[in-house]
């Protein structure tokens, strides 16, 4: 039987330091901007890092009912 490893954080340190509301604000803005124009490669990387951090924070939140349930924090597949 495999032991489950704790989830890894893949986002850079400066993204980890941001508050959750700030991460949500930036990600929502970038998501809205995606509808009108393509994001640059660097913007896509930052967006992915932010979403990864939000998913990590959701998995680590206890009690679980306090965790955010928006589309950014819940990954599409386990």
C-alpha cells in the first residue's frame, strides 16, 4: 500500500506570500482578459502558478467547510 505524500507547492515564493483574496483577484482578472485576447507565455505561467497555489491552499484548509469552492480552487479532475 502506498502512503500518500503531502501535496507539493509548485508556485514561486512571491505567489505564496500573497493573500488568498489577492490571488483570486489577479486570477479572475487574467481569466477575464483571456476571453478578449490571448495571454502571453509569462502571463499563462503566472496564471497556472496562482491556480496551483489556490488549489494547494484549498487542500490544506481545515476544517474543510471553510475552504473556498470557486472554480479556481477546485481542480477539474482528481
